[in-house]
C-alpha cells in the first residue's frame, strides 16, 4: 500500500517507454466482440459437475463473468454466465431463457432433476416441449378434467334420483295405509271411535279404583279415620258454644311504672 503514496518510483536501467503499447479507442465506442463483465451471482439451479461429479446447490455464490450475446428473444437480450466448479475448477456455462423464464445449462455441468419441471422445458433439445405438444397436453388434461366432472355430476344425479324414489315410496305406502283404514266407510270410523271411548273409560275406572285403594291403605296405617271423627265431634261442640267477642282496634293506654319507688327515691313533701 505504501508504494502508491511515494512521489518517485524506481525505473530499471533497461527501461524503454517506447515498448509500452496502449490500446486507445475513441470515446463512446465499445470494444469488438461480446461485452464481458465480472459480476457476483448465485447459482440459479442445482447442478452436478460433469468433470468431477461435485454437486453445486442452488443459491451458492460465485464470481462469474457475464457475457452479452447477440441472441435475443423478441427484444429481450440473452446473457451467458461463466463460473468454475468449486472442486476441480472446471468451467461451467449457462445462459438465460426468457421464453420459459428460467436458465439453460450449456456445458460443464448437468442440471439436477426437479419435479416441477417434469412437464415443462428441459435442458436439451430432446427434453424441450414444442408448442404443438404443449397444446396437445393441455387438451388431454382438459378432456380428463371434463370426464371427471361429468362422472361426478352423474354420481350426484344418481344419488338425487335415489332419494326422490325413496320419498315417493314412503308417500305411496302412507297413502295406501290411509286408504285401508278408511276403506270401510263411516261404519268403520264409528266402530273405531267406540273402541277408543271404551278403552278410555276402562283406563279411567282402573285409575279411580287404584286411587281409592291407596287412600284406604294410607288411612288405615296412620289412623286418619279416628282423627277425622274427633275433628267432626269438636266441630259439632263448637257450634253449640257462644261466638267469641268482636275484636276492637282501639289503642290501649299502658300505665306507667313508678321507677322512683323501685330505686328507693322518696318525694319530699311540699313546704307550703
């Protein structure tokens, strides 16, 4: 670092300034050939080096050379990147793929299998899917989807028809039962009402008998009958007695107690 700050530098005796060649070009012009830059990037996909078999995972950082190619997809430029294997230092190149919004590995490495790219574009020409193949694949998927939707709709319709048929059978059974019950006309209805009334009367009679038996058993056990008789005699005697006096609501004045005599205090006689 200190040699940059000195005022004079050492020149050897055999130094010849005329031998120094400098490539000068006009301002605003670019050098011939592709434009190359040194950039810092991360591996855009997982790959395996074809020279040593080293696996380079997605997201690993490299100091790469970025080259602007003459290829274009519509008006989008395509860039090529050069990196080196971390184990054997073999050169690996890949470039951008604007059509599929991805990267394409060119040489020096092989891209690892990715399940989400199984039906999309691959690395080589054989793996790439053309527009016709893509359209055919989408048509097949739509046909399969429509077939599944049609099958599901048929299943739903069949279930609905079965439910409707069960409801109709239940309604028919109930109507047939009602018709059989009313088939005898008015006489059958009258007979049915009489039978119901007889059953109801018999039930009430049985309930009354049970209540009477329970009351007698309870009275016999507690001697309720004797108490009832004594109460009746007392009632008859009370009818012969004179009626009680009529209560009055007049306020009774209480006589005050002589507390002085209780405490032993005597009142002095008057002198006059």
